[in-house]
C-alpha cells in the first residue's frame, strides 16, 4: 500500500493535473477538457468539505459515459487522440477518488507500476 498524500498537497496536485490537461488543449476534445475541469472543481470542493465524492455507481457510469464519448468522437479507442483522451478521462475519475481511502483499482485505474 502506498503512503497517503498529505491533505495540504491536494491543491498542488490539482494544479499539476490542470496544467497537464491544458498542454493538450489543441488535441483533446472540448468535452474532455470540460470533464477534467469539472473533476478538478468537484475534488477541490470536496477537499473544502462542501460536497461529497460521488458513489461507486456514479463513477462507474461516468467511466462508461466517457468511454462511449471517445467512441462517438473518434470512432475507435486506438490512435493518438483517442488514447490521449482516454488517459485524461481516466485521470478525471481517479481525481474524484484520490485521498478518500477508496482503491482506484476497482475502476480499472490501477497503477502500471509493480509494487516495491
């Protein structure tokens, strides 16, 4: 199990994610960047104690909706733009569960690194 990120570090993590998403503003569809912005705002509001993290069913539905959006936009899950969009979308869902004690592996978002 990895060490928990200090709560004070979350705003910096969200800024880093926003910066990474904005680097792809010329390639990623607008709806994908909007989803990233919503996830960042939602996660920040949760950090401030204003709203709850969405439930498991909501997150799974969101993952399916984002995957369907990729298929409708690019007509494939392969190719540079589709894969880039998929990576951003997966990060959107992961941001929603970060620091909550919920294991992201349940949503197919497990780390590619092997445990140390």
